[in-house]
C-alpha cells in the first residue's frame, strides 16, 4: 500500500553528539541513568543508544583510541576507603 507520502513514526532520533555528551555527563558526574537531566533527552533513549554502541563494539574502539594517547593523570577515589568521624555523617 503506497500513499506517496513518507511516514515518520515515533520520536526523531537523537544526534550521536548529544548521546555522547550525555554519556560523558553520566561518567563525569557518576549519576544513574534515570538521574540524567532531561535537557539531554530521555534517559532510556540515551541508554539504548549507548547500549547499541557497546553491543556493536564501538564503545570499546572509542575507549581504545582514548587510551592510546592519555593526557594528565588519572585519580580515583572510592568513598568506601575514606574514614569519617562517627559524628561527621550529617549536617549539625
């Protein structure tokens, strides 16, 4: 059945640039997917796009390229190793 019109279903696709920026935001801020600010788009749309990149091996290629020419120093702090005084758990 042809009507001569092109029909677009669903939402328009997000740009790869927008998805990448949203994923970098997740990594930088350490937040959950569901906590992604709405200006990046719907969290599940961003997640599905990222998941497709992972499944296709694209994310591994990107990380591999970034690891070839590292700049600066990498530092990682895990809060499970930071001791806090027993009274230092909240505001006064």
